[in-house]
């Protein structure tokens, strides 16, 4: 068994994309270690911050790499890092076995483009690995209930931080 205390958190960004109807973008994840035992496959885009990369730059990069979305404007950055730990049964397995969980910096963007821009089947102009098998727009207050249980606290915090953007 891997010791939780000896593993670091992975620095990561999370992205909340809000459309003109005040709904947020959710992707239906392809199978992964974290989801194999769960019926909760929905999440907002998120991904790692490269060494020396600015979190805002990472957020825009990850959003494009996962969804092909580029036509956005920044609305808000969450004021604090948000953390989640992997459950014990995924420790040493999830996140390539290298991390105890994630330390996430969250950003909210307004989607200014046309939905035809969104491509999760061949994202990043077809140059990136597919992470989602589908997507939808959803009310922000519903989102935490659709997320894998060990990430729900982070998603509840995200919903609270960005709630005034969807009123």
C-alpha cells in the first residue's frame, strides 16, 4: 500500500465554461481508473499545469486540448487553490500512481463562440488525445451531484465561488 503522506498533490487547473444561457459545460469522460467503479462520468475540463506555466495559460491550453474551445473571455479566477484526495482504493493507481490527489486552480470563462467550435471526439484541432465521449450544458447548482463522489467537495466550492456568474 502506498503511503498517502509520501505522495504530493498534482498541480492542476479546472475550467468552468459558461454559455449565454448561464449554463456550464460538462464533458462525459471516457473510461479511466477513477471512473471504473463509478456511474459518475461527468466533469468540467481540467488538467495539469506544466512546470513554470502560468495557471491561466494552462487553463486556456487545457480547455482547447480537451474541447477545442478557444472563443472565450475570462470572467473570474477562484481566489484559492482547491484540493481533493483520491480515495484509498485508488491511491497508487489513479493519477498514474504518482499523486495523492490534486491541487486545483479554477477559472470561469464565458463561451463567446458557436457550438460548432466544440469538438470532443478529435479535440485540439485533432492533435490531442480524446478525453470526453460527449458533452452537455447544465445548471451549475446541479453539477456537484453529477461528479464522482471524491471530487464533489471541490465542485461544491467551485459552484459557490462562481454562483454569481450564473444568476
